[in-house]
C-alpha cells in the first residue's frame, strides 16, 4: 500500500498510488525486455526461480501441517469430552446387560449369563473409554497411525 | 397461561396427516417428519443457492458452503485418509442433517428432531451397518481382524475377542445416546430455568428481582446450547469418520 506521508485530501493520495503502480509497471516491462534479449540465461534463471518457489511452497505446506495440528485439539470443550467418555462407558455396560439378559432368556441360564456378560461389558466399557481418550490426545495423529 | 409448566411437552409428536395402519404399523405424517422435510429443504436450498454462482471469488453463501465442504473433507481425510474421501457424500449429508436439526431446534416453538432416540439410533445403525457391509465387501474375512488385537497370548484370546466384539456393538448405542441425551437434556434444562422466571414473576416485585437470576442462567444456557448443537454434530461426524476408517483399514 502506498500511503501519503502528509495529511492531504484523498485525491492526491490516489494519484500518487497510481503513479507508483505506473512506475513499477514500467520497471517490470524494462526488466522483461532485458531478459528476453539475454535469451538462454533467462531460461536458466527461470528454472532456478521455479525451483526456489516450489521449495518455498513445500516448506510452507509442511509448516502449515505442523501448525494446524495442535489448533484442532482445542476444538472440543471439556464438557463434551466428559459426556463422550461417560456415554462410551455406559454403552459398553448396556451391551453386556442386553447380551447377558438375552442369553438367559433364550438358554435359561439365569442368572449366570447376566453376571458373566455384565463383567465383560464392564471390560468393554473401560476399553471404549481408554480408546477414545487415547484418540483425543492424538486426534490428528490417529489418521496416520492407523493406516499401517 | 397453563397452570403447570411441562418441560416435556415440547417433545410431543403430533400427527398432521394420518395414513392409518399399513402392515401393522401406524403411519402418519408428524411434526417430526415435517421438520425433517424442512431440514432437507433448507440444506438443499442453501447448497443450490450457494453453488449457483460459480464465482472465482466466493460471495457470502458460496464462502459458507466452501467452508462446510472443507471442514468435513479435512475431518474425513485426517481420520480415514484420502481413501476415506469416497464416503464424503455420506459423511457430509449426515453432518449437515444433524447440524441443521440441532440448530433449528434452538428456535422457539420449533421441534428438535434429534431429541428423539428413534432418529439418532436410525442414523447410527445406518452408519454401523455401512461399516460392517463395506468392511466385509472390501477386506473379506480380514475385516474380522478388527476384533483380534496383535500380541495377545493365546489363552487370553477368547476373553479379549469377546470384549472387542462388545466394544464394537456398543458403538451405535453410544453414538445415538450421546446425541439424543445432549439435545433432550439441554432443552429440558432450558425450559425448566425459563419456567422459574414465570413462577417467580407471579410473586410481585420481590419475585421480579429474584427472576433476574434464572433469566441470566437462561441466557447463558442458550449460548451453551448453541455451542452444544454444533459440537454434537461435529462429534457425530468425526466418530462416523473413525468408524469408517475401521472399515477401510481393519488391522489394529
């Protein structure tokens, strides 16, 4: 941006900016003419510039990837985290109770099916909680880690 | 005004058009169905309007649509890899449906579709069935490797497999219960605190002064509910991505 140094009316500032752009255009055109007359050297120069640009882009991409990861973690609030863990745990126990109760109804093994599957369901609930808590601490890493 | 404030009343289903019983099931066009049609209409309208411009420099609506696309696409790529992008249409539809349902439910007199467990269970069972069917279709019996963690001694295997299977079976339950319970509990809390204002204001000036407290609470809860509405849609979608990742890469 071109800013007027003195506090003047906006019109002179605008013309000043146009003048600056004009000068830059003329300079650029002059440089283009120079390089076109040089011929082979400009090709090498262009290749070098392209190389440098793509290297910069690569670096920028990598930097952005590392920068975005920690930011994503703070998306979920602690409130949602607590609710999620609680529901994971309860769901495991519910499945255990449902399976055990169903087995007792079908096979007539009351109450042993309910007792056994309730314990297994408890284990499944704990496993769920551990797994989702682990997922939370490495939310971004989960994608790469699980692909093996 | 009603004598008694009923916080459950907002979740009642009303029949608008009754089709009678078809095959032993009572079929009717309810307020829930109406709001689902509204949600689908809003999403379709929004995306059609947003993408009709094809502007290189996006306007407001196109920008919103692009943000929602990139949000879901990044989420899917991060948790299921680039292969997961084949499920993008499904995950995007689920996310937008849940998001619009949750946010529409915040408006007064509107019905919250996701506060009924039938809807959320239907969604999560669809997701789990998709995971199971696609997992077997793509990986064959290797999909069962999901239930057999590596490095477990043989004598512990039956126990571990049983626990893993139950952990898998608990996924649709926790997925549906979380969304449903969040929406139901949030709306009931909001209604109860709002009804305190009514009750207190019936007591004259002292009541009016006291009613400031539940009023402040209601305002704060409304903000919290807006957050929860978005967050639950996000959680629902990201868990869908994680489960789809299991279907794509079942090895532990």
